[in-house]
C-alpha cells in the first residue's frame, strides 16, 4: 500500500495566479487602459477649470491706542467717570484705568464682530447680498445666502493663545477671515466690516452713556433734594430750640454769655434742672444769653437756602456739571488698531487644481486597470468557448 500524505493539500496549477499572464492580458487591453486614464485626466482638468476660484482674505486688528480710549473716557460715560471713581483718580491710576478700559472696549469690539445679528445687519445696510450674488432672487433666498456667507466667515483670537478648556483670555490680536470668489470684493467686505463694527459700537457707547449719565444726574439731584430737605428740617428744629432757650434766658435775666460768671456752681445746677427735658447737648443753650440767641434766630430765619450747611453739596454739584458737560464726541475714535489690512494678492485658495488633476488621473488609472482585467477575462472565456 502507498502511504497517504495526511494534511497536505494537493493544489492544482489552475489555482495559482500567473503574473505573466495577468500583465500580458493588461497589455493586450492597452486601449482601455490608455483611453480611460486619458479620459479621466481630461475630465479632471475640465472639473478643475470649471470650479470657480475662491480667495481667502484676512485682516488683523489689535488693542486700540490709548489716545482713542482716553477720548472715550473723557468725552463719554465710562467707569473712570463713574460716581465712585470721579474724585480719586491719580495720574498713575488714570493710566491703569485707561489700559483696563482699552481691554474692555476691545473685548466688546470682538464680541460685536462675532455677533450674527450685527453681521446680518451689516449685510443689509451695505447691500452686500446684491453685490456678492447679483443674479440671485433675494426675496426667496435671503436667509440661505446670509448663511452661506456666514459659513465662509471666521473671527479668531490670535493672541493670547486660548486654552481648549476653561475661561477664555481677553483678546489682544484678532483675525477676520472670509472666503469669496471676487478677491477685491471680499477684501473690501472685510475692511468695511471692521470700520462698520467700530461705528456701531461707538453709537452704542453714545446711547448707553447718555442714558447712564441722565440716570446718574437724576439720582444725584434726588440725593441733593433729600439733603436739602434734611438740612431745612435741622434748621427749623434748631430755631425751635433757640426760641425755647431765649424764653429761659429772658426769664432768668441772662443777656450775655459773660453774665454766667455771676452764677454759683450750685445755682447753675438748679438752672440746668429747668432744661432737663431739652435735647442732649442743648441743655445749656440758654446760657449763651438772650442777645446771642436773638441774633442767631434772626440769622437762621433770614436764610433762604441751607446749601451752605451741606458738606457734600459742592462735590455733588461738580459731578452734575461734569456729567452735563460730556460731549460724547467720538469722531475719529477707533476702538481697535489695524494690525493687518485685508489686501489682494491674486492667489486663489481654492480649488487646488493640480491636486484635483492628480487625484482624478490616479483614480482613472485604477478604474482603467479594473476595466481592462474584466475585458481580458471576458475575451478569454469567449476564446475557450470556441
């Protein structure tokens, strides 16, 4: 008996891949290989040429100069002008406050750049949709076109670098980027958007500042009226006590303060008993004498105003004058510093035409090989069938 080889598989020659035959079959189908590859390459070139160019335009803005910030602080309503800080700012504190104000104003400017409502208002006020899409029906596609522009628009903080987690740091340099088909129009869009945002924020500062100034003036006037009312009540109460003391002084015959020297200490204690119910501190008011009391009564009765007795009044009136003198004249003020203007360089960001042609040609080559193999297999079957 012949031994059997257990576990050894008997492979037939037909199951092996003949690479020579494979390449020979591909060479015989060279027309398919060349034709499909060339057709794919030409199609890629056509697609690359048909896709419109898109240009990426970028501008950069940074923290504003302190001169503009000082103009906002001096001519408008700001934290530096607030009631708490108006009288206690040294030169050093003023400079520190200016830097703080610059950071806060630039933060608001950055948030304004990001605002979708502000962006859509800019599109409408500048009729940008008509300029960018002159052939579109804006009545039906306005919202869609706004979203399309917004999709290609980006505002990003460049400095300081922002952490992925945790609170963001106040911006110092911000980039504004837009992708568009018309490079000149795109650059103009960004440059005007920077100025438009500055203008709208200044208008907000004027409006809100005037409202806060008016509110503070009204509050200060109310406080002054309250102080004047309290001062009047104090004067009237003082007159009542003076009249009572005058009655006592006349009854015991005290005309002048010097006459008190003739009274003995015991008699003075008995006199004090007459005014035991008087207000504390005014019990010996009659000892000043009737002449003095009558003179003070005459003076206080003839007072038409109690402003001289209100210690805080001069500072409050000065504060009102300061608020009323605010001009809110922000002409020429910039709440940003232009670090890089949006310009044109003629270099399209999209499409990457060389990449499109290369990828298209390679894919066409793979498709051509696949088709050539299929056509070769079909041809061999026909030959075997004959």
